C-alpha cells in the first residue's frame, strides 16, 4: 500500500529519473509547486499559519515539495480518507519519507531508534501501566482503558502503535505521537519528525543537543545532562555561534571545529565517513542492559543488520570522529579509561546483583514485579544508577560517573539491596514454605560468596591487612599535607 502523489509529482519523478539516470527514492526538487499543493494552501495558508511558515522556511519549500507530496495516500491505505476531492492521510511515515530519502530511511529502520516502540510490554511499561497507572483513559482504540501515565510518558519518547478510527481519524491515546519508535499503520517503525520537527524538518535543529534531550535525559539515561557537564558540552554552549549548524554538508574538522554535538559523534559526516541514520554504528558498548554487551549482540537479538558489524569496526568509526580534534594517544587512552569503568561496574556490581536477584525471585511470596524492596533496589541499581555511571564515563562527565553513578550504585547495593535480600530470606524462612526456605538457603549461600569476595569483603570488616595498612598510610599523608 504505497502512498504516492498523483499528477505532477509522479510525472516529475519518472521524468527526472529517466533523463538523468538518478535512482528513484533520492531527494531532488520539483520544477514548481504542484497544483494539488496549491489547492491545499488556499485553506491551510490561513488556517495553519504556523505550519505554513515552518514549511516556508524548509528545504522542502525551496524544492517545491509541499502538502500533497507528503500527505497524499492511496484509497486502500488503512489511514486514508477523502478530503476536498483528494485521498490523503494525516500521518506521514518513514515509508512516505523514503520516496525521496530512501538511504536515510533504510539506515534508520536498521537502528535501535526505530525499534524503541518495542518497549511496550517490558518492565518499564509495567511501571507506567500498573504500578503508576490504571485503566482510566478510555478511547475508541482502547475501549478496555489504558494508563494516562504511559500515554503521556513512555509512549511520547518510545512511540506507540497508532490506531486508526473510521474516516482516517487517529485514536487520541495514540496520536499526537512523535515517538522515535512509533509503530505506524503501514507497518513501518519510527518517526522522522522525532528529530526533524515538522514542518520545517531542519537539519540544524536535529544537530542541536537540545533535540536529543527530549528523550535522553532523566534519572535512567541523562545523556543530555551528561553532555552539558562534559568539556564537549561546555565548548558547544560557549561557542554555539561558531558551530555552523545550518551548513548543508557540516563536516567536522572542515565546516566546524569548536565542539562536537550528539549528532557529530553518532551520525554526522566526517572527512572519511558519510552521514548515517543508524546511531549504533559508532558505539562499541551497549550500556542499556543490566550488564553491558557489545552492540552487535544487541542487534542480533533484534534481527538488525548491525549484527554483522563488529564493535571493533564501530569503535574505529568513532575514533575517526574523535581524531578530528584529538591525537591518537588521547583517544586510545580515553577508551582505556572507559572500558575499565564498564568492566568495574559489570564485574563488581552488575553480574553479582543479577545472580542475587534471580535467586531472590524464588524467595518471594508471589512473583509480581516491584512487590518487594529488593525488586526496587535492584531496578534502580542497574536501570538508573548503573546506566548513569557507564554513560557518564562514555561521555567524560566525572560527576555523573561518580556521584550520580558509582557512588549511588554502591550506596544502593550495600544499604538497600543487601538488607532487602536479608529481609526477604527472613520472611521466606518464617513462611514455612519448603520451596521458599530452600530458595532462601541458596540466596544466603550466594550472598555470602559475593560479600566475601575481594571486591566486597571490606563490607564485612575483612579488608586485607596489607590493603588496610596502605589506606591508613595514605590517610596520614593526607592529614599531614592539609592539617597544620
């Protein structure tokens, strides 16, 4: 069910392709604004002044691509409806954009961004829909009710399944929605205007860190705040007038060099790489899960083409970006520091706490998620604090790496998670349930093993004597240096 404009757009497309040999699906301009778009403008120029002005400031306007070229539909399309003699649809999907931007859409469809809507049904959504929410928002598309907390929160960043009502109307629980992983009625995943806000679709706006901040901020993935703390963010906001964000090609080290943005590192052109809309092609760790994994493994789980691109290749891609401003030794040493932090978090906290949590689930009176203190402590340890530590290190933000990261990880592990596990074991033993008692015994054995390991035995007062002596000597040195 491909939407395609009738009349002048189709003829211009075929004609230009035939004359020049240019492959269809790549951007180009039309000779003039189509008759259909001119008819649209007769009303919408007055009714939607803001939209009209945004379009007027866009490259689409300068290429004579207008309302009808993007919103035209085929009669069989699920969200199509008749309007003033034309078949149109409100929703513009990646499939529609691919008529002119095929490369960008193909890359985007292979990225984790386009799959963000698959969060639906995950533990994140259990929080929003059950723990925080209820079934109070009833709509035609959701007659059984849905949680307003999910509609206004999770779905607006991750996207949701857009439900179509009769006559092309869109269900109010699912529209408006510009979530980057939006599940569209035509089967495509994603929303181009998550980054290129309609109707200007500005590349300069997509290059600005504030655009990424719509979703990448907050307690569990504060990349925007991390960036602002880093030297990169400081340089950007100090030299924003030198960033040349409106440049058509925008090559780092050529068109600008004052600072990098999110787009610089993850997407934009370098002297050796073209623009990519797969934001994972320069990432060598996936720090979203409880334990960090290499990105190709994460891609393989989702059936993405990136499963064939190793983390070593991706790291070289990112190093190519870094080396426009930094020397090779600087870049290599940064990655040594970053890898060490990921290894510290994974080995000292993530893997042991994951094993303990799995055993703890068998001690519970019932399997309901988020029903015990241990559940909450484990969730915040990896989902919030562990991510902050790893993301902080990845973007050189020391405060997020330490005080908002590993400090909180340690505090949660020792003062919340461990005591919650001990309470869970005590309750299981009091229950008289043989299965829960056996589970408590297994959990206790594992907890003893973890706490007596070299990473955690300090907590039991079992610090190695040589290490204790070394610490005491350093404390005395500190006192002598700063105390009169």
